[in-house]
C-alpha cells in the first residue's frame, strides 16, 4: 500500500508543488463522502489529459487505508504481538471456486488409513530386521567356518563329542537302573549294553575335568585349546576323529601288549610252586608251547583250569607285581584296589561272552563289533580279516563259557595263553613278525 501511494505521488504531482499536494492528499483521505476528482493546486499549471488517472488511484488508496484501519481497530492489534496475516477473500476475478471442506468422518478415515500404513511399514521393517538377524545367527557357524576353519573344526568336534557323550551317559543311567532292578542283574543286559556299562564310568571320570574346565568363565578360554592340544589325555573316543581313534587305539594296544612278556615270566616263576598239583605237568607243556612260538588249544586250557582255582595262580595268591602287570595288560586304570578291578573286569567280559553266545555266536557280530571285541580281549585287530577275528574269538568264547567263578585268573591270563605269539601282537610289540 505504501509503495502504491509513493508511485501515485511521483507519477501525478509536479516537483514544484509537492508540499501543497501533500496537505491536499491528507485532506482527501479524511473526507470519504466526496468521490469526485479534485485538482492538486489552484495555480494555473498546464495539466495533461492523463492527469485524471492519478485521482482515481488516490481514491482507491484512501479506501484501502480506511479498510485497513477498520480491521486493525476491530481486531485490537498490538504492536508488541506478531501480526497475523489476514485471510484474503477470493475476488470475483478468481475463476475456480474454493475447495469444499471434508466432513469429520472422512478426516478420521484418512488419519486411520495413514496410521495403518505407518504401522504396517513399521511391522514390515521389524520383520525384515529380525529375519535378517536370525538368519545371520543361524548361519553364523558358516561365517566362522569361512574365516576360522581350524577353530570351527575343533568346535564341531567338541560339540558333536559332547552330544554323543551325554547320549551315552543317558543310556548308561538307564542300563544301570535295569541292572540294579532286574532279578538277573547284569546278566539281563546284552553285549552292547554290557560294553557301555563297563566303559562309560571310565570315560566319565576321564572327561570330567575337561568339561568342568571348559565351562568355567575366563578359564575356559585358556583350557579349551589345552584340551584339544592333548586329546588323548583329556578326552575320550567321543571327541576323537576317525584318524585319532585309530592312532590312539594303536598306542594303547602297544602299551598293553608291552606287559605280555612280564606276565608270561610271572607264570613261569610260579610253576615250581605248583609241583604238587596234578595238572602241573600239563600246564608246564602249555608254557613250553608259548615259549616255542605256538598256542595251546581251548581244550588244553579247559583241562588245566583247576590249577588257577587256588595256590600262587589264584587272585588272592598272586604277587603284587603279577597283579600290577595284569592290570596294565588289560588296560585298567591304576587304583589301590587292583584285585577288585581285575575281578570286576573279568566278570563283565565273561558276561559279554555269554551274551554273544545267546545272540547267535561270534559270526553274527558286525565288523566294527569284531574289532572292538578283539581289542578288548587283548588282540590287535589292525589289518586282520573278519574270518581271522572270528576264528580267534571263537576260541576265546569257548574257554570263557566253560569255566566258573573260581577259575577267574585263567580268564585273566587268556590274552597270554591265546595271543602271546599272534603275528599281529608280535608285530605291534617288536615291529616284526615272529620267526
């Protein structure tokens, strides 16, 4: 408005009558009733035909000033408050009519639709984030295996070993409950259950320090590599690879067979003490066969079984050195009660032999069961055929099922009496076959 007023002044008024025209403009603004065009001054100035246009402009400006003042007066405008922009009413020159107002229901619907879209977008984003996160966690072992292949290999071996170990431990608890509750006792178990019943307590005692040490906070990070650095000392067959099982089995077999000669010397040393026994000469012939590189038949061993019932060859009559050598020969853990260990081991293996007979005989065993049975009884099964293992186990089972509890020491000496000169055992001890 001020700009229009200044433009009107400069365009219509000569420069030489500016003060008088200013007073005339103020007088024009104060009179609203007179709408006729008026001249600026009473002097005789030559005016151009276009001089009537500024008068119309002045009248419009005055009207605007009056309307603006009325609005200011009605709204009570304060100079200290910010001025709100007045709503400009649409003029008749606007071609498009104002948009119609939406009802409240439609506005509420629009807001609900917008909120539902936002909620759906948020849910989709959360689903995407959690899906990606769970996929990453699920495949995290693959990421670690790619970046740390050796560490992940050890982790998988340990994880699978723990799973197998606890599975066998559950089976062992079930088998122990059956053996304790059944009227027949241990005789009610089959061959596989007896093998687990005999081996699992040893494995639990051996692997307990490793599992406890790896589960401790902070200590486990240092103990875990140590366990896998010495797997033969801290872990059991559940945690070994196939190559480690073969290597460690050969190692333990060689240690056990290294006591064959000491046990054989103990038998020879006590032969004179049984001079009064009726089977002394027959047993002397058996020892002579072993010294010459052959083995006695099962019938010969069954014939001299009574010599082991009492005297220096009985469990209570044997010397400490003889007992210690037998414990090492059977691969039993060292303890104070060595004779009790031998007694328990002999009866468990004897019940296994009876279970093999009940289940159809040695020829019904699988190749893996044949190998383990030979290994448990003191024969190295490496590079042996199934027929050779079956033949040797048949001799063992024949003697084992033909003796009673008082002949337990004969059973304990069967690894010597049936396998001392076996080519596989001899090669394992001395690195070559007997000549």
